[in-house]
C-alpha cells in the first residue's frame, strides 16, 4: 500500500464524511476506498474511524492522524509547486473561514477572478461569526476582525478599516443629526455584541477626546442582524466601514460625526498554530489584501 495514497484517501474520507463521496472525488470504486482505509488501520494498529447513525466520525487517534496526514499532503504539494515554479496555477482544496457578512460583501463577490486564475483549485468558504478552532475544522486560513484573543495564533494584519457611527436618513430625519459625540445620548443605538457588551466609545478629534456611553434597548449577536436593525430605522450603530460599504456608497446609510475618529478595526489573516501557511492560503490572502487596498475591483 502506497503511504501517500493511503493518507490522501483517508483525508478525503474524513473531509467528505463518506466513503462513497470520497470514492467519487478520487474516481475509484467505494470498495477500493474502504479497503485502503482498512489496510491503513491494520498497518497502524489503531481504529481511525467509527460508524454511527449520523455517519462517519474520527476516533481520537483518527483525528490526530488526519491533522498530520493533511499537513504532510500540503507540504508535498508545496514541494511540487516549488519545483515547478512560482507561476504554476494552484490546485487542490483551500478551506477559508470568515464572518458571514464580511464574506458576503467582500470575499464571495471577488471569487470569480481568483478562481479563474486558478482553474484547478477547489475553494470551500466556511461562514461563521464565531472564532472556530482552525485545526479541528480543517481551516487553512481565517479572516478575523479586531483584537485577537488567542496570542498563540499565527496572524498577519492585512487591512485596517474605520469605525463609523451609521444610521438611515429616515432615522436621522426623525431623531435629528448629531453634531458632537455628546448628542448621541439622545439617540438609540444598536449594539453589536461581537464588539463587547460595553456601549461606551471614545471619540477623538485632534488632541480632544471624549467618551460617550450610548443608550441601547437592542443588542445583536451577528453583523447581519445589526444591518437589519439599522435598515429598520431602529437607531445608530458603531460599525466597521466594511459592514455597510454598499449602503454607504449608495446613500442608503449615512455616516455621522465624520470629523471625529473612533478606534480603527484591524482585519487579520489567521493561520492554524504550528503550521506553515500553504502556497494556496498565502496566495488567497495576498489576493484579498490587494482587493481591500483598492487595487482589485469586484
């Protein structure tokens, strides 16, 4: 049994959750896939997979083997790419994770260009507002905003965006346009809990600084909910410019107090701890970094 072939078969079974699906991807019969995994378990002397009514799951040994086998395959692919030259098109699978709204607005619309440049690449985009475990979920690179809570992560800042106070024209006509940060106490605000439960923000203008505790009757756990609440004229929100980019451009949403500054928000590319970033992940990060810098249009 070829060791690399066995690794690739096992990794494909784990990632697809099915012997039959893995067989279709590998263009072999299902019995051949089942036999390869069985031979691998015999060689290692451990059980790697268990069957249940919910499908296939990895054992503790199987999960550990999957992570290391996937890494070995990626490193072998890296060696092939290096030998062929940097200009070679990327191939294989790339698994990316990002928050739902950010990905919908700023990543997915740009994918046609990236995929056209790499026709042999398979891309999986995991949409999740939570900071999921990159290794456990098989993520090659994640994009996260704000301060990274886990200092052990391998991360690189790729963009910095403004935080803005935003609201709809209808809401501002009804309640009034704030002229200075202190005016916000007379407004309702929509709090995005991913930024913390604290509704106090520090505004700066030159050497002047003022803190405002914004009044709120509505707290939301997902960015899409913040957007929906703003569109429903429920109040003002403090949000990154990325969250409302299309609406700010169209005028559906307005930024207020623009002569005052709020702390900016960083966007970081985050890689699984202890792993070398693959060529595929590095290429995708570079592509998105260039796009957000305004050098690549949707």
